[in-house]
């Protein structure tokens, strides 16, 4: 094969919608293999290695895994925040008519899994994990539906993207309000001061991204020490990035989103997946799938997600307050609901915040992996079967 052809294939792969999902899945498999090999202890030791510096006034020395989960994931949430703002200004969330169904479905698809988990886990040591099955992994879900290419209507892809964005926003609010530690009001006050500064910069129409990103880094530090999870700083910063365009030039929001898309999709999220799925399989772990924790997660993601989305869609369309995406049918919605049950990144993220017991965290991760794999497989084949004779 000629070098030029090889480069073109490589370029087309990274430009495809499925590429990010394939890389993330490969990182999961590699992490599982390494964790259960002779290199497992070394991998965990590497993740526990502290990096950074610390003195009497500044503490910035943390384990590698914390830098990934709290630091790099703040960049992921920055991009999510940019996507939410863009969709609210000129996208699928810009008008009530466009936004209503994905918003309602996201709410129904978040509350139903949480309720299922809560019912199964009430009065147990794992009751605090109700937020685990609430969120959809936008990268994986969109990667799966992109693999179907023209076999599904384009409106369904847009609908899933809008639903997943609202879903992420709900997850952000849940993390901020229900998974915060002991609050330190002085650091919150400092973070609020930075937010005021960002607001002033926005109102003054400052367009240099560095003027927002540097204060955003300070906000991350203050929020990290406040007791609220530091990744929220990414979303707050995104809300102040200007979205207005000038003649023949993209807006600061568009420029930053363009800059972040590749590193987030192909480096940050895969690295998060690699660092957080290094699960050592132990005797009895499969049986843990039948524990309240496992049943709550699997029941929430595999059953609660599609049930919540379908029920909400049915009520919304029958009452006339919303309508299905163009060219979509109920089989499409059922398949899409299953894809929304791919929790993965966000579910594992919430699991890390829910428990301090390493065994519970490992069981939660394993349950999320199993539920996400089942949801992805069933959703893919249901959508494929439902559109066997259609091309969109």
C-alpha cells in the first residue's frame, strides 16, 4: 500500500464519527488486560504517583489519577459546556419547539434509572450511588449511531446529540449539588469572584481566549478546594466564552470548541477510560452483578434509560406538546433509548464520587461496563433491524 493511501485512510478514520468510540473501547480493553496481568500492580502504582508541587499557601501535588479525573476531565466538561451553550444559542436547544422533546426525554431518561437504583438499593450501604445510571456517554452513543451511517434518519442523530447534551447538563447539576464534599465558603467566594471577572470580560466583548482560560484555571483551583467537584469549573468558564462572530471570523466559542474537540475525543476521554477501567477480576465479581449495586446499575442503564425515554416521548407526542424527530418511528426511539443506556464515562465518574470503598468502586465499574456493552449491542442491532430497508 502506498504511503499516500495509508495517510488518507488514517485521516479518514480520525474524521469519522466512530473513531473516538473505537479508540475509547480499545483503551478499555487494554486497561482490563494490563490490570489482570503481571503489569497490573505497576500500572496502579503509576496512577498513584504524585505529581506537582506544594508549599504553605498553594497545594498542587496530587496522584496521576486525580490529575486525570479532576484536571483533564475539567477540560472535557469545558467542551461539554461549550456544546451546551452553542446548542442553546443557535442549535437544537435554541427554541422551545426544538428543545422540548430532547429536554423532556433527557429528564425522563435520567430520573427513571435513578428511581430504579434507589428502589433496589434503599437501606443498603450503596444507596448513595443513585446518580451512577443517570448519565449517557455522548462519545460512545454517537459513535454507535454513526456506525449505522445512512441506515438511520439524520434527525435521530441530532436528537440523540441534543438529548445527550441535556443529559450531561443534568449530570453536572447532580455532581455539583449531591456529590460535593464539605464546603469551604472562602474558596467558593474566590471562585465567585473569578466568575464575576469572566462576566465583566464577556460584557466588555473581550475575544482573546487566554483572557478567559487563565481565570478559568484559577477557578478550577478554588472550586477544587471548596468541596465542589473541580470539573464544574469547566462548565462555568464555558458559559462566559463569547459566542458572537465578527466578519468572516468564527466566534471565540467556535474557535475553542474546534481546538478542544480532537484532544478531548482522542486523548482526554480515552485516557480517562484507560485510567479508570483497570479492574482486577476477582472471584465472586460476576456474582456482584446480582447484588443490589449491580442490579441497580444494570437495571437503571439497560431498562430505566430506554423506558424513561420511551414513556416521556409517548406522553409528549400523545398530548401534542412535542413530536417525534423527522422520519423516526417508535422502533427508532427504542433503539436510541438503549444507546442512551451507555453510561460509561459519566457513570464511572459518578461511581468514583459515590463510594470510598475500593471493592464497591470496582463492582460499580464492572456493572457499568456490562450494562453499557449490553445497551450498545442491543441498541445497535435494534436500530439496524428497524431500518433494514431504509436509506436516509
